[in-house]
């Protein structure tokens, strides 16, 4: 609550509409930043083991033969976490044939509908993905101390983030932007 500028006795003004629900902004930004850091770390793993493989093959000549496997693990994590971030920032691919001709309210309805469809698909994949994780926990990735549950864990982590970001985006849209957790969308962006 803010103190009124009227000055008469330091009266307390009524809370600004949506002020209480904006407390989600900071945790969402922290989560988004954490995921971005994880994507960068996965990229570092990919680059390190890809360049390391060339250096090992021609200079060091060690017996380590899992460079490509570890780089692949980093690439899978980068892809699934990056996909969730892309949807969070509204950078997912969509086909807009007539959407820019529609009024704002119809665009919002179409956006919520498409987000709902994506949410249902993500939830279905998430529910069935646990079976992959169980199966993968018994399959070793050759040359590494890892099992395939590391790979399937990336899928599930990305899907969990996708569900969180979609739910937040849908709630923010349905509440007229009062949550303040959705990224700004420019519907006239055609590049």
C-alpha cells in the first residue's frame, strides 16, 4: 500500500489494482534467469567437449572416447530448456494467416486457445515421459558414467518449465495482464 500524497494525517491509500498479485514477478524472473544460466552452461559443455574432441584426437591422443556423448547430453539439455524459454518469450513458431486482421480480444482468445492446446500436449508428454525416465535409468551411455535418464530428464525438465510458463502466460492473459509475468508481445511483428 502507498501513503497518499494528500498529506492530511498520512492517510493510507487503497491498494493499486493487481498490486498483491505482482509478487509473482520476482520469482518468475529468478526462474527465467536460472534457466538461461543452465542453457549457457549446457552450451559451454557442448563447446568444451566438441573442441576437446578435436584437441584430444590430434594433440593429446588420450583414450577418452566419450566427447561426443557428453556433448550430445549438453545439446539435449540446451534444446529442451531453450524451447521452454522460447515459449516463455513468445518466440515459438506459429502461423498467423489472419490473426493480424482480428481485433485484440479475438487475438487474445486465439492465443489462450493455442496456449491451452500446447499445455495439453505438454501435459500428455509429461505424464508419459516418466516411463521413459524409468526405462532410461537402466540404459548406460557408453563411455560415460551416465545413464539415459539424464537425457530423458532434460525432456521432463523442459516440459515442467513449459507447463509453468504456459500456465503463467494464460493466467496473466485471462487476468488482463495484472500478474505482470508475461512478456510483451508485438502483434505487428512480421519478421
